[in-house]
């Protein structure tokens, strides 16, 4: 089945103040990538807005009402997170694109989808906007998948920032696995290896905090020793990816050193797991990535990986730098998660 891309030029209508890293030009890159790949066999569809009922599965009613009240206004929700007159509608389109991605891959096994959206979502809490995020796109999509019959949903987040909102929304739920690789300590301050979920959800939050300066081999180690083994043991019905590209060596907001091919390699690892565990049901939703050139090039690599006729063994790039950061993170995760997973 061809890869389906979900995008609209309207994502540029969410306007942030001058100099803000989550700027409308990011939407132009997303649309340019979609236009580049449509003639090469990718289906391209426009998103529909998430309904209030769909948003309310993960967000409090009064919070949804608060964001709705910003329609037509330019507001500051916190020192980093802003709305412009169109932002409420555009945020609903971003969440709706994630829902559409999940529906398409659930309805047609072996269908892969990529929602090219902004604003990002993984920092949005149940009742709080933060980190450039208004609605938690991936969480809304995961809850929708559960509503449509997915017994187990796995979310893998390779954005450079920890997805605090996604973790907290599902931390008590043993049917939604959240796995994150991220720079630590760093914004938003969550994501230590000891954060493993709560109540019945203990063990179903997997954090792989990595020290600044991590390179391709560090991520390769984290994936090989923790991410992939946990996913295989969880056996999800659907795999969703919070696909952020701000761990790239060119990105201005963080201190990681991933090269462009590393994002294709991580995606290839996840495609293989999806093919083997859940009939290829794989949906990706964009998060961060603030160097425009790196964002476009990394997305090209991800789409090429997803568009290949069959999943192929990842071609991890080699920096030649010692992967001690990845080994330390994987070892600590294995120790912390020993009661729950075989690592």
C-alpha cells in the first residue's frame, strides 16, 4: 500500500511572534515535502478538524473551552506558547490529522501514514498548553484508536524534548505504552528513567534520558537494547510515532548531534516492529524540528523509508564517537524496568 501523507497549507495560519522558533515557515516546509512526494506515489489528503468529543477524551472540557475562547485573538498562554486569531481552528486540524492518520492505518493493514502538522502536541497536558503545544495531537489519536477497538497502542517519541503531556495523560493506563528518547536534563524537566508510570500503568512508561551531545550510535544503542525489545514484548495493535526532528545536529533548540540519516534509521526500526507485531499499522505525527533545512531533509529520509516496498534493516550512520551516553541510558532503563520487561 502507498504511504499516505496528511497535510494542509492552512497549518501556516497559526502565527507566532517574530523570532519564535515554531514559526509559520515550518508549515511551508511540511507542505513542500508533501508536494515533493505526491508525484512519487504518496497519497496526499487534507485533514478534517478534530471534534470536541475527540478532544475531550484526553483534555478537560474547561481547557478546551479556554483554547476555544482564544479564537479571533492573539494571546500568550505561557512564555513560550501563543495563539493567533486562527490558532484554535488550526490546532483542531492538527489533532484531526493525527486522528485521520490512525484511522487510515487501522482500516487498511500495512497502510502507513504520516501527518505533517503544526502546532506540535506532545507537551500539551490535560488542562494546560505549554511548549508551543495547544492540543496533544498524538494523545488524541491514541485515545481515538482505543475507542475504535485497538486493545494496545504504543507511542514512541523521538523528539529531543520529553513528551510530558503524552506521558501524564496515559501514565495510569496499561493499554497505552509510552516510550521516549530525549535530551535530559532539559525542557520540560520531566522524563527521568525512574518515571515508569503509576498505578496499573507502572512499567508502561519507558524513558530513555540521554545527555546532551548524544550521537547516532547512542540512539542506535537505545533502540536496540530497550525501545525495540519493549515494543516486541508489548505487542501493540497500533504503533504511533511522535516524530520530532529537533535532535538533529543543526537544530538551534537542543544539544544533540543526530545526523539526517539517523531519523530514517529510527523510522526503519519502528516500521519493522510494526510489520512484525501489528500488521504494519504505523502512523507518524510530526512534533518539533526548528532548522528548516534539517527538517525537510530528515522528513525526506523518513518518507523514503516508509515508502519502500518492504521494511529493510536500518542503515544506521556511524559517527565514530563513543556511544557511552546511550549505554548509560539503556543500562539504567533496563535496571529500572527489570520487574516489567526482559531487557
